């Protein structure tokens, strides 16, 4: 309670002659309305708690209410006199809303991941189909696989140089140890690539892919010689691969020994590339798969092109003229060769991107399905005759590849979970 006294212990009074008797606005206490009205008389002391319709008492009461409201805000669980909105109280005391929002965000992220994975697989399959179709078309009219394989590596090298120049893909730091470590994988990649192209030029695309499905057999054998061990179910899974490939080879209409050996040597080359890459590139884990494949393509081009000139360079001019006469338009032939080169790099690029995004088990299953899609697509496009036993052998071989991928993927994932 505030009281202002002009003179200590002396209340102020007004004389009857200087101040007339008149009423002032009735003041009510905020809690008690029983107070009597206040009038100024000549003997009435002036109380500054009640003046000008804004008594200090009300101000004090207002401050008390404000303090009371602050306590309520600090303690929203208080029931009596609580002024906190129900929605705010329920959001703070009930965590179910937050859990639902987290679940919704996780579901949206899962859908986005599934869509991205579907696009990666879709592009991977489509690009592989396009490559196999136009690669075979070009080889049918221009049977020089060494030059065509060199051009495909050249197209991939130019593609990567453009990505690095435009900074669409971060360029890895090039050091002498990195280049030395790449020499071995690039050499075996060159062997695998040119052998596959030779096989494509001699036999049907579907037959080459059936024989290439036997790659797990070479992987298990070579890895075992280098000290790796595999469980019994892995060894059992390669038996149907051998049986299916043998049956498909015997019953193949377009069978050719050069085509068969080309596909088998391609398997050896790619298996040794993978094994050598694990041993020589384990200290360069900061380089992602796409950049690694780009530099392997560039070095492989330097390996392959000089040999291509020696092997078939003298026949290129005559073969080019015959190809133009066969096709009818030079532009059509150029488009076939260009598409084979571009999509060869793109499907390998998509495979590396898929391997970065998914588990080895999912990748192996997708790779097996990709081979089936490619075989069916090329059979439909080129209308290759397929005998029932040939189809059965192809199916058995691909089934064995699937079983092998399941067994080895579980073997690889087990140590990762333990670690």
C-alpha cells in the first residue's frame, strides 16, 4: 500500500472556504464491494490509493493477477484457473502426435528411397538392353569387335571427362600410387570387355549371356586358390550353373567355339578384375564407384586401341565401306555405333550407382533378373530360334546364378553384422 504524505504524520485537509463539498467517483475494492463511498470533506484526509478512477490498489491487484498468470504458464499441468489452451497442453503432455509425425516422415522417406531404387534399376535394365541390341546390330554389318570395343571405351572416357570438366561429378585426386593400383584392374577389364565383344560378334546375344552367367564358377575357383573359403551351399549352387550352361551350349543353334571361348575368357577377365581391385584399391576407398570405373575405362582404352590396330586395323576401311552398303545410310550406321558406345558406359555407370545404394544381396538379385530381361529382349528383337532344351539349360544356369548370389550375399553380410 502506497501512501504519499506531503508533511510527515500530517494529513492534508481542505478548508471549507476554499473547497466546496462534492462527491468523487465511488471506488470499489477488487475483492470486496462492501466499502462505503468516499467523499471529501473538510476533515477527510486525502488517500492517494484512491484517486482519478485508477486506484493504486487496483494496480497492485493487477500485478498480483499477472504474477498468478505467470505461475500458471510455468506450470501448465495446474488445473485450477489454468489459462493454457487445451491444444498446447495436450501437445506437451501427449507424445503420440510426435510419434505419428516421425512415422509419417519415415514412411515418406521410405517411399522416396523405393522410387529412387526403382528408377536406378529401370535405367540399368533399359540401358543394358539398348547396348546389347545396337552393339549386335553394328557387329552384324561391321564384324570388327576390336575397333568397336575401343570406341565404346573411348565414348565412356569422353563422357567422364565432360562430367569432371563441368563439375557434374567430383574428380578424384590423381596420384602416382592410385594410377599404379589401377593398372591391374584396368588390364583385366580390357580382357573381359574385348572377349565379350568377340563373343557377341560370333554367336547370338542370348547365348553369350547364358555363358556369362557362369561367372560365379570362376569366382569361387579363383578365390579358393587365393585362400578364400566358401561353405558347402556355395559350392552346391555352382553345380546347376555348370549343368545349365553345358545344356545350353550343346543345344544352341548359333553355336560357335570362338563365341563360347570369348564368353568364358570374359568371365575370367572380369573375375580377376574384381579380385585384383579388392587387393590393390583397398587403400583408395575415398574414390567412389563411378570415378573408379571412369579411370579404369581411360586406362583400358590405352591398353586396347594399339592392339586393335595391330589385330584388324588393315581391314577397317574395307569393312566400313561394306557396312555402309549393307545398311544403306551412313547416318544409320553411325547412330548404331554411337548408341552402343554411349549405352555401354551408361549401363555400367548405373550398375555402380545401384551398388552404392543397395545391399549386395539386392544387387545380385537385380543382376540376375537383368540377365533374364536382356536374354528375352534380344531373342524377341533378333528372333533367334530357341529350342526347348536350350531354354531349359538357360533357365537352370540362371537359377544357379541366383542361388549362388543368395548364398554369397549372406556370407558377406554375416561378418558385417558381427562387426
